[in-house]
């Protein structure tokens, strides 16, 4: 998804015959299977936020692990730091999943957004044929006209004591005249060989099931599961000089040299020290 001023009522509705609806029957047939992670797939035409809805369903005992909620349009979707997000109806993939990683210590749950990023990048590379990269911690980047653009984001929220809801938004067919900011992008603008959202969603969810299974089987250990290495290999932030805008109006500039075992971004500063960053906005300044 790309950020848009939620007060802009002129963009509150889209109708586009070039953007067909998702086929929920085909999605269920392709994803829900005995012994698999995905137990239930629901598609709604319009909602405020799939994350909020799925957290509420979990709290009410109406959703189990493996529940998937997809919206054709979201009107009050949220990104990190409570940023508001909207996008044209049926122009992307907007969905949330409920996970309950009981075998994994809670201290390692912070890897889930990064794991989801790896899965999204893997699934889209296979299904859309487009090169993607990850900006720490949870942005999906594509290249449009030689420039890195944000085409998606991930938001994880706790759902009670034993669950996590992970929301994903991916711009699929957003056109140049629909971009709210120049740095936004979409799979279509990046030259994707396919923008059919049904196989794209199936590809992403299958990759997520695979990576989640590996990580959970390893007790959440990012090194043993291969997750730490995979994330580093696909992370466009590593090797760059970046500015970390931290809580408390602090900022830190340094070269991003690693993602540590806790999923934090490690910056080598001009003072000659390595400082891990666990939360904050990262601005890519230049290649180191």
C-alpha cells in the first residue's frame, strides 16, 4: 500500500473493470488443506482494517491460527507508527493472518515481521517475476525507472497472550497517476510479468507457510532456521549509510552493517562503535 491522506474524500471510491475481484473459492481450494497452516480464508469487499478485524475476531474466540482475512479495499488501514493507508479497490493485496507460535519464546516473536518480508519477497519473485528487496524492518521495495520505490509494507500486532496478527499490503496494479507520493511504486510499474492477484496471493501465503514452519521448527532461532541469512541476503538497507530516526526525537547516522540475532539493525557510526537499532524509521542516504 502507499500512504494517502485519509481526508481526501475524492479518492474514497474506485471502480475499475481492469481490476477483477479475487476468487475466494479458488483461493480456499489452493490454500486450505489437511495438515497445512491455512485453515480459513475469507475475502471481504471493504473494511477499515483487516488487522483490526482479525485481532477482534481472535479476542472473541472466532479465529484460530491459520485464519486469513483479505479485503478488496481498506478504508482505515494502518502502517507502522499509526500511519494511515488507503489504496484503490482491487489495486493490491491487503490481508492479515493470525499466527500462534506456541513453540517459540516470545522474545523471538520480533522476527515475525522480518520473516513475513522474506516470504513476501520470495512469493512475489516467483509469481510476479519482479525483483524485490527489503528495507529494514518491514518495507518491500521494487525498482521503477532505475529508482527504488516502496511497493508494500508489513504490520504485526499482538492478539492476546498467545497470538500475533500480521498485516500485509502490496501495491499490484497501482498506476503512475494514482501514486500519492513520488517514492511509491507497484508491481505493475516495476514490470511484473503477472499482476493476477489470485496466484500472487497464493504464492505469498505458500512462502509464508514454508518460512513460518522452518522458523517454528527451529524454536524461532533465526540462524538455525536460515531466516537471518535469508533476510540479510535480501535486505537493501545493509551496506548503506542510513539515518535512523529514533524515539525521543533522536537520530543516528551510520553504515548498516548487520541484522543481529534479535532482528535489530546494527549501525557502525562515525564514533567507531556499533549500535543496534530495534525501532525507528530508517532513511537510506547513500551506498557505503
